C-alpha cells in the first residue's frame, strides 16, 4: 500500500495520515484510520513540528508512550524490486520494547513500521503494509514483530523518481480504552511514540537482459555478432523501457566448463540495445551481465549457445 505525496502542503509525516494507516484494523477494535491520524496530528501540533500534515489547533495532545522499535529489517536486508504490474509483498521484522504498563495485546494498541522516500517532514512517497504487524511477547517488556510492505506498481503506487534509497519510520499508539467518537474522549489519556528513522532499504526498478549470438553454427575464426537489450520497469508508463548508457559485460563459458569469463564491456545504446562482435574460437555460451545500479538491480541473461565448426 502506498501514499503518493501529491499534496506536499498537507503531508509532513504522511505515513500516519488517514490515508496511510494499514487498511486492516483489529476485528474487535472500533478505532478508525482517521482516529489514528488525529493522534499524530495532535502530537505534532503540540510539539510544533514542522511539516505537520494538518494545521491542528488542538491544545491537548497524547502523552509520551513508553515504547520504541529497534532491529528493523526490511525484506531480509535485500532491495525491494518491483516490475510494472505484479504486486510485491516483502517481509519486515522488528523488536518492540515497551513499559510494563503498556498492554500491547489490547485491541486499541497499534504499532507499525513504514518506509518513505525523501525527508520525513516532506516525504515524496510512502509504502506501508496492508495489515497491521503481529507481535509476540518475548519478555514482559519486549516483543518480536512481523509485518509486510505491500507494493502495487500496476495501480500507480510508484513513479520512476521513487527508485533508490528509502528510510523507515515507526510509531506506536495506545488508546487505552478511549473512544475517539465519544463526547468525553480525552486525548491526553492516549499514548503515542514515534521514531523518524529506524532503518533503510532500496526500492528498485525490475530489470531484464537478453542475448542472442549469431550465426550458429559458425566456422572457427569467423565473426560472431552478439546482440541483446537491457530494459527496466518504467513505473510512469507501466511498460519496460531501455536502460541506456550502462556498462554491460559480455561473458563466455566454454562448453564443458562451469565458469563464465569476461570478454569485453559494452555500453547500452538506444532502447537499451547491446551489440558487439567476437571471433569464433570454441563451442560455448555467450551472455550479457549487468552489475546493477542504486535504482536498478543486477541481472544476467541466460546463456546462448554457439556451435563452432
């Protein structure tokens, strides 16, 4: 699930806005996403934080909750790689530490880790999980939590400018039985804690690489032309487009061996096109190998066999 920060003036710490809290609430909780967002707004307004998502005028604010998140791991330390249409769901894990008085099993207790692009005050985009994390108590004051980050590039949840480094933030809210819809709702009895940077990850544009060596078969000493193309997901158009001016290694594996060796480096041209020539020496497989960049993962083409006569 993502929240595109198209209206930066009301974003700030957008992750907890009414539109960014995970869709699934506890089955027995009457707390809404809007209720959760208002707690953050009140906390930020009281603290006079810049970039608050709304110019909240409320004087009352939630108290500082004794809760913190650590040991955040997103997608087991690997980048989140998304294509143009298929939903991507990756795991997140973290440790929740809390005071003995904090009931993390309560239906109206919420904790989450989200990732954002850009600055926390004015994020360019937010990605969160569809559901709330599940936490299992390890001790009376610590819990091990699991969640997901869900991405739907086919629904416009990513733009090309989103590729690269992202940061993670965390928050916890304990409503302590307070009903936000009640006339006597007292926000000062609601606990709130947040951390602006508890981890990091990368979100990358899925890459593809092809190769074709011809002619085949070919006589020894004759010229072999090796073509191919390096493309990557274009999140703006939902199609794949050439990744140009990128160094790509041409590699060869002799028949009967198990290791590819570098032959030369070729730069991708228009539409990501690759083309070079070599002399035929022995039977074997040619492939292109792209090392990747911060925005695009590494990829290797399947080897194309050439029979040398």
